[in-house]
């Protein structure tokens, strides 16, 4: 391998000068710098610029997991919400409001007025037949004749359900008859199970929608409305 010369020749007088000199020691002419060094410097600069461009266009692998983690987290949190009908939501909201006011009532007169106010609200809701409401089975039983008794909670304080005895059920026929499609659909279900159901409420002069509680306190604090089920299925 040819070693690099330690001297630079002056183009004007031909004298050999040390490379660290900028001018010829004989004639004073300005010495030309080695083209090789210039080429090396330019090449190094080009490599540096290329690395900067590549690092800008392609994010480092260290950032990629963070993006993936964010997307993955969003997917996990985006659980599909149960579709609760608007009428059911309004029914639950009314019951919660009445419960709060009942807790602040100071006497029976205030409770009576509150019940009348709820009646007006229920009249405006026009609750008759409902379809695909959502709830949780809180009671699933039979009477002495084997007819089905069913209660479904719409919220912690609000329920809809059948009567639990033949005497009360006279004229309403809410108890679920054996060997019917509705009865058979309940055979594989259990208390605590979330379900989708359809059916109808009963009208009432006292509450607009018939409610089963024996006392005004029960009616306002934890109402259970009479309901005739038409269909039910698990969620």
C-alpha cells in the first residue's frame, strides 16, 4: 500500500513544502490542499445527512410498541354497551328521582303528593306494551300448581314481575303457564341472569301503572310493577 506523502509540491516553483504549511516557503505562493481530504470530508458529511433523513422518516422501534399499546388499550376499553330502550331508561330515571324525594319526605302528606306526581309522569310515559327491555332475573319460582313466578330487576330499586299466587293473579293472568313457549324458555335460566324481555304493563287508577307494594313506602322506595311477560331470552 502506497504511503501518503508528507510534503506538498508548490505549483509555482516546484519546491516541496510540509503539508501543514498554507504558503510555499520559497516563493510564497498559496499551496493547494489535498483533494483526497476534501473528498473524505464531503463523503462523511453526506453519510451524516443520510442518517438524519433515515431517522426522521422511520420512527425508532422503541416508539412502535407505545402506539400499538395505545390502540390495543382503546380496543379493550371500547366494550359494546347494552342497548336499553329509551322508555326503559326514562322509567328507571323516574324511579330514582322518586326514591330520592321519598328519602327527604317529612310526613305522609308529602309522600302522598309525591305518589300523585309520579302518577302524572307515568301517564305521560304511556307505558303499555314494551319490547326488548333489559334486566336481571331476581326471582324465578313456581306456585303450588307449578306455574311460573318471575321478577326482573331493571335497576337496584326497580322491578317488574308477575304475581306470586293464584288469588292475586285472578283477572291478570300473569303467572306463566306450564308447557308454553315462555315457560320452556325459562327452564334453562336462573336468578342473576341478564335477559331481554317483552310484555305489557297494567293500568291503575292509583298509580297509572299497577304497582304491587302493600304500603306507600314500598311503592315509592322500591316499586315492583305488575307485568305480563310475552317473551324472554338470555343476553
